[in-house]
């Protein structure tokens, strides 16, 4: 899962370095900080960096995050944003099964109950080591 940071304060490099370190600990790709007002986006280099983040996020939505972010998946599919080969057949099968199961009310309720604790669990390991 890609991660980035943003801040309204110009000198928040310490916080951004901290986020970068957390991303490294979690084995995720840090795409760097963006200004909260997006003042940096008129520059082509910054536009490319943001586009890179968006592509990484889109790839994660196609893969293991699709059951959790179904509305994002529908938007990406509807607008033809999946323009890359999808050859991880094991992940495709797992996600397809989870998408079907998510139609069942009991499964959806349990999935929703477990989502936040499971998303936070890797972060708890990092914090425990600090």
C-alpha cells in the first residue's frame, strides 16, 4: 500500500520523515509529502509524483484492498482506469471470493467489525518496537 503525507505547515519535515520511517518499517512505498493546498502541483515533476501515488493506490485497490474499498473499485472499473495486466491469479480468486461473501449480511457485518483492528495491527507492531 502506498503512503504519502501532507501538512499545512511549511517546516513539518520532522513529521514527514517520521511517516517515511513508518512506511519503511511496514514495507510500503513512501511517495513523499505534498502541500495541503497543493501549491506544488503546478510543477510537472510534482504532478508526475502524484500520478505515481495514484497508480500505486489504484493497483492496491485492484488487488487485496478491493473488498474493503468496493466503491473505489467500481469507480476505477467504470472509468476504465484498470489499464494494466492482472496476472496474479491467486489474488484474483481470493478477491473474487471475498467480493461474493461480502454480499452476505452476516459476513459483511463481521468483515466490517474486523477491518479497523486488522488495518491497525501492523502499526501496533511498529509502535511496540519503538
